[in-house]
C-alpha cells in the first residue's frame, strides 16, 4: 500500500529524484494495536533528517498532519501492527536547491508486533567496505554500502553484518544499531562513529536508564568488543528488534535483554 503526497498512487512511486539519484530521506513510524507509538520522536527525527539533506520543509508538515493521515490509512486498511516507511524526496524536473518543493510517499508494512523480539540472528564483520562518519551517516539516505553488505550477508548465510568506519571502529549494521551488554553496562557506538539515529533505540535506552536496568555508555568500540560482550541486541527502525545469537564462533545468550525488553514492551500498555 503506497501513498504519494497522502494519496494512493502505485504508478508514480518511483518517478522522482529518489529513484534516479538517491535524493531522499527515509524515516519509519510505528503502529501498535492500531495506534501510532513514538510518533513525536519519529516526527522530530524526520524534520532533523530533512534539514540535514537541505530540504525545504513545507508548512503543512506538522505532527498533526502526519498523525491524522497515518491514522486514516491504518483504519482504512484494518491494520493492527505495522511499520510505516516514509520517504521525503525532491522531483527531477525542478531546479535543485534548498527551496525545491518536497514530495513524499509512505508505505504501510504490516508486522505481527513492532516490539516483538526475534532470536537466532547471526552476524559477522565485513572488512571490504567501511561507512562514513559525516553528518549524513546517521540518517537513512541512499547507501551503496548497505546494498553491497546485504548481498554479502545473503551469500554467506548471515542475517546481517557489522560495518566498521575508516578507523576500524564499529559503526552499525546494515539495518540498525548494536547494543553490547557486558556485566551491567550497555555499550552503544557513538553517532560520531557512524551509528544511525534511531527513535526506536533511543526510546528503549531511555526506558532502561530511567528504570536503572543498566548503565548506558556511548563508546568507540573495536570489532573485538563483540567477542567480550555477554549479550548483544540489534535494534532497527526498519526491521525490528533482534537478540544476536552468534557472531563468528561466539554464541550469545539473551535472557537479560529479554527481561528488559519485556518490561519496556509492557510500558506501552499503561
């Protein structure tokens, strides 16, 4: 179900600068039990992403506008749980500048539960390519590194791979961010290392911090840190939440993370 500028339109979905040149930013919104959750965090991330791409933000792009539009689409399609993939882009036939009009499309992607935890997630480290650490590295923009890495992962029977930055520090995976639990500390790669900004991850980390479930530490992490961790979590706005089961020859448990995630999930019922 694809919507362009709020209206259903399948035919013109790719007649834009995003398709031709990667001139777009992507953000995900989340639906649980027919309701938008974390809408404000996702909206402000969208605004920040558009500013980083020097996009003209229309006055109509308000949180209320998106909430009403998404809610209408959720009800029309009788969707209970979903991820909404939202893309803001510029058209090819307009002069490219910071004032070029911006268009958007979004797609509803039904899921069983956006907060459900998946297990048996196998990863490895890819060294042939690295990801940048500039101002655009933290947002969802066109990334040929992701395409290469996703094909590499499939060819090697992996669910995902760990991407390093030019300094050989952990940046992120193809789809999201790694959270390494060691004793009572959760270590997360810094955004300056190339990690994604993730409303879903930030909501979880804030919950963990407020409830004193673990200490949170943003750090520069070497690839070897994955072998020292007790448990590893991967949070992806696009794909969901995964407890990592294996990286190279090391297998990981997930009990402590599952306890934290269950408490976090229950907090949305209040």
